[in-house]
């Protein structure tokens, strides 16, 4: 006698996976507490803050190279923080190599319609940025953008254990993610509500080089608006990571 088959519409629905399993929740809690301890200690913050500086300057340099401007990220041992040394003139061979790679990709995947459409869209958007003032906006904003990007990557690794060879790595990633998010939120809060820190920031490096948010705001007047947008980005990034993690968990269990 064959077993009775349950119609698809009457089969019991699998329960949705929990937003966080026990291990992920424990990892985030440990990482968050460690980040708070570090931020509460000026000495520990001084030790770890170069990581944020390095990621920040690497973001400026990476996007500068992407648009054909050779750049070198470095620490600023005179005024503190970091500085990216960028060429004033675009190095055309870099663009030639990038467009050559793009053209080869279009030719290589010409039979795959969807991938070809994606590559074509990337080329159009890149060209729009590369030959308008938008490239400058992107090069300036991606210092803080890379901070949030790396924090998001660290958070995902803490949640999922992806690319972790040892269990102890997950709390470390959780600590790094929490530290960067809290560090950036504290920095933005001080710019909004501490007049002294705000004035020092507006003065720039040595009174000559404007800081990123001042450049994006095109002057001190619009600084509050830019900083507010950055705070929203700081809050949105972990939410997007949680959504991505939860979506992958749901797909894997379906």
C-alpha cells in the first residue's frame, strides 16, 4: 500500500528561521561589549583607531585609481589621522585598461543576455561618473563609505561565520564591526552637537585642506545636512546586513 501523499497546498509550512541563532547572538553581544570597553578607554581607542584611518584612506585611494588618478593612502603624522596623496591629473592608460577589460567582458559574455546587460549598465554608469563632477563626489565620500562597507562585511562574518577558520574569529569580527559603527556615530554626533569639535573640523588640516564632509557640503553651511545623512547611513548599514543574512538563511532552509 503506497503512503498517502499530502497535496502541496496542505503540507505544513516550515517555520521561518529565527532572526539570530544562539551562536550569532552570543557573538554579537561579546563583540558589542568589547567595542564599548575599547571606546571607553582613550588608550585602547588610540591603538585601534588607525584601523579606521587605514580603511578610510584606502577608500579614497581605491576610488581614485578607479577613475584614473594614481593615489597612495598614508597616515598624517603632522596633523593626525590620514591623508591620501592623489595625482592632480588623470593617468589616461588606467582608463584605457579599464575600458579594455570592460570591452573584453562584453565580448566574452555576449551570448549571455542578462550578464551583457549588467556589464553594459556598469559601463554607462561608470562613464557618467568618470566624465562629470560626480567622480569627485564619489572619491571624497568613499573614505567614510569604505568604513561602513568594511564594518558591514565584518558584521556579516560575525553573524554567519563566513570565511572564519576558527570560532574565536567571529567575536573579533563582531567587535570590529561594532567598534567602527560606534566610532563613526560618536564622530558624527560630536560634529553636530559639540561646537568646539565642529569648529576644529571646519578649519581643516593645517587650515589648508578641507575635511571630507566640508567638501561634500560645499562649505560649512551645509555640514549638518551631510553629517545627518552619514548618521542615517551608519544606522542603515547594519539593518541591510541583517536583512541580507536573514534572507540567505531563509533561502538555505527552504
